[in-house]
């Protein structure tokens, strides 16, 4: 049973990590804001002054680095835990990812409510649920 729960953990964390990695790439390599940002702002990218465009792209890339950090941790963690088990990392890494996704959810949901833009708040909520289930499974696997 313990091995089965460990496999479930690897799958859950890998799913969130992989999606996070895709979002990291989209954000880090962005040259303009994403389509839902454009709808929320009510302006096309070309209507924004160059200095503000640079600020926006800079912030997107910073957010992308957050996605990248969390995704790498979630993808590598189960492998590292297999060889070097550590109780602190076992809970700290998914809990940190949960906190990150909670912030994504809150920010995207507030933006959605204020602007009616189709932000990815549901995806962040699903990631929170998956990570929460992972933490429960983690405690059962011990």
C-alpha cells in the first residue's frame, strides 16, 4: 500500500510540476502580456507605452521564475526523497507549492472578478486541490 501511495504522490506532484513548467516557459519567454491580461487591461499591447511594456514583461518573467522554481521542486522532489528521505522537505516542498498556487488563485480570481477577464484562476484552484490531496496522501504513506 505504501508503494502505491508513493506512486500516486509522484503522479500528482509531476502533474502540477509539469503544468507549472509550461507556465514558466510562457512567462519567462513572453514578449508581451498574455491574452487575459489584455482583456483585463482593456488595452492592446500596442496601446501601452514602451517603458510600461518593459515593466510588464519584467514582472511576467519574475512570475515565470516563481513557476520555474516551484515546478522544478515538485518534479525533482519525489526522486530525491526516494534516495535521501527527509521529513521536512517531504512536507515543506508541497506546502510551499500550495502557498504559491494560493497566491496565484487569489490574484487571478480577484482580477477575474474586477475585470471579467477569463483568468486562469480555476487552474490555480485545481493545483491547490491536487497539492492538498498530495499532502494528505503523503501523511497516509508514512
